[in-house]
């Protein structure tokens, strides 16, 4: 099931590079983003019904997307996770 995205917001979708084998490591992402919590409107962990993979979907005001993506790229998270912006 694909989540519905509200066009009034931007979204960062984070998934583990190892797919289903890396699904339990989202605590590492949550800890890394803790300093940006005020910029995040909502976040939820969803499971792709077709593959079983989990994705962390972060909802934010549109102007915050670039800052969060740059933050992620500056951490070690980029080694283990794919990040997409919608």
C-alpha cells in the first residue's frame, strides 16, 4: 500500500539498504534525527505489503526538507539507508 502524501507538505522516506534484513535499525535513524524533532511534523514506520520492507516516512513543512536531507548526508546513516524526498 502506498501512503497518500499531502501536497502541502514534503516527505523524506528512509529505507534500509539491506531491505528486509536491515529493518530493525530505524532506531539509529530516530536517534540521529532527534536534534531535528522540532522541524518534523510527523513520522511513521510503514511496511510495504508486497516486499515486507519497512520504511520510515517523515512529514515536514516544505522548506525543511533540504535541511534534513543535508543533515542525513552529513552522518554515517548514508552508508546504511536510502533517502528519498517527495
